[in-house]
């Protein structure tokens, strides 16, 4: 089945590309999650308009990620649990550690907010 990708999909392609994927993958995963559209004649005709919309949306998401990066980099985390109700919610899959933190000291933790935006959070581990 031919599809138009609305977002970057790993091992399939980048946003705006027309790809041929299996019918089940398109119907059961890509289209319901709004990662792709079926490549009908009407959608192919409006491909440029669809690309412009997706680029505008991507720019908004990137700007939000940039502002979130500024908020995260202004923080310093000093204990294992959240300090207040005003903390920033972060999916743990977006946090990358080079190696586990098992010693006392100050560490820098990388957070992937957007494919093009990463933030560094300073984590301090101290004795009680």
C-alpha cells in the first residue's frame, strides 16, 4: 500500500515521503496513529499543502522543546524524588545516561526533547 508519511518513522522514511509499506502495517499502525495518510490521488495532489502544514506543526513542536530545554537547564536536581508539584513531567525513555549513577558527586544527564533538541540536567548525589 502506498502512503504519505506525516512524521518521521524509524526504518520507513522521513516526513513528506511517499513510501510503499505492507497493507496491515499501514492500516493497523501508521494511519490510526496519524503517522501516515493513504496515497490517494487527492492526497497526492495536496501533498505540498500537507507538507507545509506538517512543517508548521514541527516548527511549533521544536519551539516548545526549546523553551522546555531552557526551563530544564535552569534546574538542579538534588534528590531521588520530585521536590514539588511544579516539576516538569518527562517520559523516562527520553532520558539517556552514559552509565548508571552509583557514586556521590555531580552528574550531567541528557534529555532528548525533540530529534533536534537535547537538554542537560545537573544531578547532585550527596550523603544524607
